[in-house]
C-alpha cells in the first residue's frame, strides 16, 4: 500500500516536492495539497493527478486518509504545523528551517520526546547528495587520517530581492552549518563572520565569509556569495592529515560548442541537488512504511543548525567571534 502524503505549501519548494512524490518516489502517493492561496493549490493538483485540495492545513493534518505531512509553507508556519503533526501522531517532513526561533525548536523537541516517537525530518537535502555521502564515507574509512579543515563555497546566481545579509547567513549558510556537522560529526563551538563588499548587482546585501570552529578543533571556512552571476556553484574540500577529498560537480557530459569546451554550471539548487531531493523523499517514505525514524536530519539537527545560524547573526552584527555553548543531545536523539 502506498504512503499517502499531504503537502502544505504549493510554492516553489512545495511544488517540487509534490511533483517528486507524484512521479519520482516509489511507494508514495500524493494524496492532498493545501495552500493559503486555494487557486495555487488547485493548479498544482490539476497538474499532478488531482490529489484532494484541502481547505486548511489543520484539516489536512487531521485527515484520516493522510499518513504523512510535508510542510513547505512559509518559514513562520513551520513550528505550528510541525507541532500539529506531532500532536496527530503523524510523521512530518519540514523544509528548513525547523522553526523561526530557537524556543520553537525546543518546543518541537519537547513534544516529540513527550510523545515517545521521532516523527520529524528536517529538509536538509544535502545529506542525501551522493557526493557529500561519499566524502563522509571516505572520512569514516580512515585512509585520509583525521579531518583538519573543511572549505565550503556556496554561490547563488542572483539571490531573490528579499535576501538580506542576515538571510545570507540564516537561509543560505545554514546549509553549510548542517553539512559540516554531518561530515565531521562534530558540533560547532564558535563562529566568526567577515562581510565582503556588496556586488554592483545587489547593493543591499553582502557576500559573507564565515569561520566555524568545531568542538573537536577542526576549522571550517565558508564563502557565501549570493550574487555570483555566472550560476549556482557549491564546492567543498575536506583537508585531512594524509590527503584531501572534494566534491566533483555531478555531470555526465561535457560539451564543446560555440567556442567553449566544458560542463554547464547549474542555475540553482533545485537542479544541482535534484538527486538529493529525490533520495531524501525516498528515505522519508521508506521510514514511514517501516515505522522507524527517518535517517535524515532530526529535530535535534534542525535545532543545532538554527543555533549556529543565530550565533552567526550575532557575529555578523557585533563583528566578534561568538562562542556556541556545548549542548548534549538528549538520549532520545542519539
Ligand atoms: C535557498 O533557500 C536554499 O535552500 C538553497 O539550497 C540555497 O542554496 C540558497 O542559497 C537558499 O537561498
């Protein structure tokens, strides 16, 4: 029997997830959609096999014919909807960020713990990217020795107008904060941020260079350029005692055409991480079918990423190195 999913939020990310559930994920059924703009939900429903268009998010979560809830509505709704799914005893896939505040993240974890079941998956899709996966496995195998440094580059073509310097940290760099924890298996201990000059394409925000220090002593450098113009580009190199390992852009062809020889640069994260998004949803569906927690980012992971992002915002404002106090994961999450 298929796992029946209801998607809340039919914007760019919600539509992509809905489309994958409809066409690209085995064992899933796109059973319902909801958007505060009912017409937008109808258009999506018509395009994807006519799942029910349910009038409210609450009704969708409570619906007896929905097995799991995918939350891709605006960031400020994430906490309330995730808490409602937990209260209904249903698995919730929540797009990043888990919540708008750390207090809300804590409420979500408290609700999960009180219910005694891990129900929350946070949509940090890079954890399912085959490249990052292979890098982590390489480190685990131990051939390269201990990890010393991690260099991350994250460039958007041209970020949307609403992206401010704060959001460069909270919306974009948060992926690097999560993937660094995932690769190195160490929490962050401190963060520093230095702003570069604004590009002439977007004077209202600046590129940021971030330095993260991990609890184990590794150092992570992160460049976030929201307006790189030439395309979407994510790079990562892990420097270990005996060698390094890097991401290779996932392309199967190189083209010689019109005076150029090379591989195309992606437009945005939706194409660059297409496989990661699909594999992530596949794992979520299998976890629901098997009645176990998803192997993706947990509420604890979502909370840790948000803690580092919040410390990053303080570092951006004060131009000081900000210490992130150590917090032990509750046994429920280990
Ligand atoms: C966006 O919200 C994402 O999540 C993308 O993965 C990231 O690359 C982009 O910078 C963000 O704005």
